[in-house]
């Protein structure tokens, strides 16, 4: 889902990611996230994003909950990142 959001944000207006594997491939998705924000600064678009990680994932060796919190801190409102945490 995050790959779809970051590579084709025009596909949907609402995105939901439950327990995303942000840690996968040495957290390569974070680079895609930065490219996404750079791109969206030029495109005014309102998107709704729900990013969630379950309570049982706390303490996971891959830091799943922490990674979701880090990424979830940025949302996009009219092309501007906004910290919600």
C-alpha cells in the first residue's frame, strides 16, 4: 500500500496501511516517502492516510510499531507535510 501511495498518489484519495513492513529491504520505503513529499510539494492534492500498527507488534525486533509511528508523523494536507504526533 505504501508503495502504491508513494508511486501513484493519484490512484486513490484514501490510503490505509495496517502493520506495514517499513523495515523491509533496509527501510527503502523511507526514500520513496521523501521523493513522494518532494513531488507532492508541486502537486496540490488532498489525501487521507491511515497508518496503523497493532499493540502486539510493540517490541518486535524489526521495530514495526516505532517505524509506523515515525512514518505516521507526516501526513499530507494540500501538498504540505504536517506533523500529527
